[in-house]
C-alpha cells in the first residue's frame, strides 16, 4: 500500500519555532527583529500587553521577550495572565528593562516564572545566544512529540490493518476512477474467488463486474463523494474462473475517502455476503406461501367443524382458534393468540392435566382428557383430543386440540346418577321411617343423608309448649357430630327468630345457596355465634318443615360445608319429600306414643279407683289418693283439703312436705289469702308452671315455696258443690299438656266421688 493512502503514517512537521517580541517602542521592535532574524525562526511582534495576550491565544511560542514597561499593562501583569492560561503557562519569558538591577524588582519577575532578565542596553550576542538556546529546546521537544505521534500513528495503522485483515467482512481499498486496488483483506479475496493483486485496476481483476449495476454504484460514490449503502445487493461472480457465473448477494457499503485537498481519491469497500440468508429467506417465503395456502385450507375446514379447534406452540400458547371457540367461551378473537389456557381462565386444578396433554402431543403421542371451563352460560364440561401436527419432514411443529362440549351429556348422566341415588335414598328412608320410635328413626335418618346428601344434618322437633328440641344430628366427620347438639344447647332455637325458627313458625322451607354472607347475619344473635359459623365454613343450607295433618312438627336442616357443594332449587322437591315422609313418621310415632300414654293413664286411673274402693272414711280416701294417686301423677307431694261448715279448709292428709308446711297448712281459716281457698270456693283449677308464676299471684307464700316448682290446684266437686280441693306440687318446672291436665282432672274426680261416698257412708252409720 502506498504511503499517500489514508492508511499511511502522519506527514513530517516543519523545523521552525515562533518568537514573540513585546515592546511599545517601534524602533526597539525593529532592532530586536533584525537581531534575531539570523536564527531563521518566525518572529512575531506586539506593541502592547493586550496585543501580546491576544496573539498568545492561538500561538505556541518557543520564547517571549517581554518589556516590563508597557503603556497599558506592565510586563509583570502580562506574565501573570500568561501563567493562568493552560496554553502559555509553561512558555519561557525573558524580561527586558531599562532600569538598573534591583533585587526586589528581579525577584518579582522570577516569582512570575521569568527565566531571565536583560537590562538595556544589552549585548546583542548575549541576547541571540540565550534566545537560540530556548529555540533549540523548544524544537527538540517538538521533535520528540512528533516522533511519539508518528510511532503511535504507525501502531494504530498496523492495528487497523490487522483488524481489517481479520474482520468478518470483505474489505478493499481502491484509488482513482480506475479503481486500482491498494488493499484487499483475505475475506474479500475469498468472496471474489481469486487473489487480488495490489496496483491492478478492478476491470482486470474482476472483469465480470463491468456490466453489472454494482459498477454504477462505485462510480456514483467516486463522483459525488456520498457513501453508497446497498442491502442484499445482487452481484454475479465467476468464483472458479471457469466462465460459469453464480448469483450472489451482499450487504454493501462504498465509503469515499478524501485527500488533504478535500478531493475524493480513494474508495473503501465493506461487503458482507448474505447469499445463504437470501436463498434461505426466499425458500422460507416460498414455504410460507405454501403454509398460508395450507393454513387457509385448514382454517376453512376448522371453521366448518362444530367442535372447538385450537392450535398451540411449544410454549403452550395459542396460535389459532376456530370461531366455535370464540362463540362458546364468549371471548373476543384478539384475546386468544399468544395466551395460555391458564391466562384465559382454565381452572388451576385442571392445568397440570392440560399441560401434560400438550407435552405428550409434542412428544408425538395422542392424548385425551376432560376439563371444565368458565363460559358466559356458566361452567361447561369439555372432552378434548390433543394430537401432534407435523410438518413435511415429520417434525412436530404444533399441537391441535379438538374439544367437544359434553356438558349436557354429563348433566344428563349426573342427573340420572343423582336420580337413582335419591330413589335409593328414599327407599332406604322409607324403610327406616317405618318404625314408631320417633327419636331413633330421626337419628337413623340423619345418618342416612350424611354424607350422601349433605355434610351436616339435624332434626329439631317443636313441642306443644312451643319449645324446640334437637333430637338428631350427624356430620360427615364423626368427631363433629356432637357439635350440632352443642350449638343447639348454647344457642336455643327461637321460633320468633329467622332461620330454623322461621321455618317452624311459617311452615315454609328456606333455601340459602350461599353462607355465611346470606345466612349468618340473619340467624346469629351474638358475635360468638357468627364467628363459629364462619369457622365451620358453612357454604349452603336447606331447611324444610316436617309436616303432617297441616301441623308443623319440626324441621330438617341440611348444611354443605367441607365438600364445597351448594344446594339449589332442584334439591328442594326431593328434600321436601324426604321431610314429608319424616313428618309422617314423627306424627305416627306421636300418635302411637299418645295412645300408649292414654292407655297408661287409664291403667293408672283404674289402679287409683281400686284403691279408693277400699276406703270407707274421708281420711282413708285422702291417704289412698296421696299414696296411689301421687305416683300415677308423677309426683310425691300433695294435700287434700275439705271444706268446713264455717268456710275454712282442713287438711285431711299431707304427703311429701316439710313440718313447717304441715303446721301452717293443716287448717286454713276463712279469709286466708291462699290459692287453696280460691280453688275450693271458685271450683276452678289453677295451674302454676313455676314458683315465680305462683308468687306472682300470691307473694305472701314466698316462705312456703320450698323445693317445688310447678303447682296444681284441682277442685273436688260433688253435684255442683265444692267438697274441697286436691293440691299437688312438682319438683320441676313444667308445662302441663292437655293429656296431663285431663289425667289430673280425672284423678280429682275419682277423689271427689270417693269422698262423697265416704261422707254418705259415715252418715248412714248409727250414732
């Protein structure tokens, strides 16, 4: 490569230095210039300090001869300002002065960086010698700097040539309009298919290019000085020298280079062969055309299939869905491409199955699976077949999934299974409910429906007194079964409240699809109860009444919790039928129990009548009643009073009371505020369920309350007149049912009849 080329070293510098003379005397300037002219250096003159500073802004000087006494700025100030500038802070200064030598004067100059002082008149030879020394020093320093720059430039040139030789691009440098080669790296020779001799023009080295468009690009770059950039530029080359040319493509850059006069002298060629890429792209374009044709055929076919069709890539992202998918899932078309099934809403519990099916298909295996997916019409069930889709080489490039909506079929199957299960459950329930033992039956019923129908089940019965008792409960986890009884014990059911109480009051079922948001705030009467319901995880409940003969006998409550199932309207008819059968069973058991109790009462009354038939005196009647009758009535505390002629009451017999009661109650004179007198005089029964109820009417009897709660006062009547009264006390609070009241009234009637017979018998005896 020639030295004049852009890659050659730096040109040599001239051997001349600049000397600045500063003096306000024109004669002195001329004299100094003439004195220094023989040194052959450039002499620069300044007549003031301002001019000198201005010149030093763009001038590097070997030495400054500076007069101390200047009209605008003295020499010392000029020297100080020079030292503040980076360009002149090291420039040697020789001060010139017409004053006598003074130590203080010269010390100030040396402090400002002066190298010497010359006092006028000075010896011309001495001045020239001193100036020459500083000029030589400056030139020597400049030569050393220039040499270092040349060495650096040479190093850079060698490094650049090495880089150009190793660069993965074809690089060539040509000179002039004939494009004479001055450099070509090995890759350029390789893509050209021949060696490139330096100094030979392009028309001899690459003659096949002369008639090609690439020559016009070369000439235009040389002519205009503007670079040329060509992407995938076609070039035909005879790479084997056989005359057989082949088509190639290059990414080209032609960069014009200028000489020191600004004229375009060289052209740098940077070429990267992209022949294989172009051929591959063209092949790919042809393949893509074929694929588009096949894709159009596939889409046309998939669009007419009534099932859902989807295509997935290796990242399990959707590439295509047919219109059925869009209509079924209710999502706009733009939501599908590039998304996974998880991003579209596939339930997390099914994602592992789906991912496994796609992975198997990419491994070349066909797979089938079922899954559920949320749609605008609700959660739907699908049956999918996932198969690999292969290209022309047999490689799996994507996966096809064909899914069919089987929701209705599954629903029919599920409904059939549920119907069969419920028929079996009803049959088993009918068998269980055939027993006449109500509590045993109801316990078996809750065991039967848990967990087949619910996670929790409980039966509550409504008594004639209006109280509610939980008689049966079960849970899918045995250790929690007792909790249902504990809940009822801690928070008794109030028929005036919502929930079960409302069902018992109205006889209408309550279906709660969602709990606790819907149920607990309306049912709970405390934060503790609310917290318990939430802790147990109640999800849904169904409470239906147990009905028979138009009466509400109780309620069947079913709750879903651990299983996560929820009740709906379709469950209501079946549970109502189950409750209806349970209600009939409870009613039959109640009728059976009532019949047995009636039979028992009749037997007890017969036993009392037999005992009374052997009593001849009123005292014997009283003892018989209070011995046999109290046992039949379910207590062992009672008193029989008879009326005295003067209107008071005399106790014939007392049973089961303390001595205080016996002493105070043996005789009740007329006018005594006592319920016994009221009963005997009015001839009406009195029923007191608790001590509080008794004391509410007779507070003066507080000291006689004793250990008894309920009291009953029954008049003893004979032919419309009062014989006295029968007074019974019970240890517990109780609500006297109609059957129990009828029995006690019948007992009082037996007592009245026996007393009347005894009185008549005593009158018939001789005195």
